[in-house]
């Protein structure tokens, strides 16, 4: 059962990583062409790098999850190396939360400079809400990391006690 779950998750992560590379290339190129000549070209200077970095954060999460799945398959997930991967996931999600906050700020600032283009307050609220949710996800993953750290410590303690018992016997 575990093998099928990890295989299914690998397929999902692989498809998402491939899709993110396509989205990074195509969407960023398309948005660049759209925003460069527009009246709000300065927004493109903020929005494009923000979107690019947001996708990079998601790619970091995908790669770390892939590596963790490999560790699960090998039975080596209860090690310090797994903790490093989880730390990277927490950091990437936290950075993503900050990046998602940038987009509504740019929208509000551009609304003040271009009064004819009103930004719906609900859209700004949704984006800010999404950043709060992402921060919450980062905290949940951090809590899971603390549980993994406890499991790693217990595993090391168990191995030491087993080695001591083997020495006695």
C-alpha cells in the first residue's frame, strides 16, 4: 500500500514540476510581452519576478517532497537529512507567503497611481487571505518537522539501546 501511495505522489509531484517549468517559461514570457509596452509597465517589474520566485518556491517544495519520498522508499526517513528537506519546505512556503502578499500591495499602489483602474477589494482580501493560509501551512509543516525530529531522536535512542542489548547478549 505504501509503495502505491508514494508512486502516486511521485506522479503528481512530477507532473506539477513539469507543469511549473512550462508555466514559468510560457507565462512569464507572455506577461513580459503584455506588460512591457503597457501604461503600467512598472508593475511588470514587480509582478514578473514575484511570480517567477513564487514558482521557484513551489519547485523547491516539489523537489524536497520527491527526495523525502525516496527516503521513505529506502526506509531512511528518520535521519537528520530528512529534517533538512523539511526545513527547506518550511522556508519555501514562508517565502511564498511573503511573495503572495506583494501582489495585492502592488495592485493597491497601482490603483492610487491609475485612478481609472479600480481594484476590487475582495481580490486584495483574497490574496492577503491566501498569504495568511500559506503562513499557516508553513506552521503546520513546521509542527510536523518537530514530530519528525522527535521520531529521529527516538530511532537513534532505540538503535543505541539495541546495540547495547546485543553486546550484553
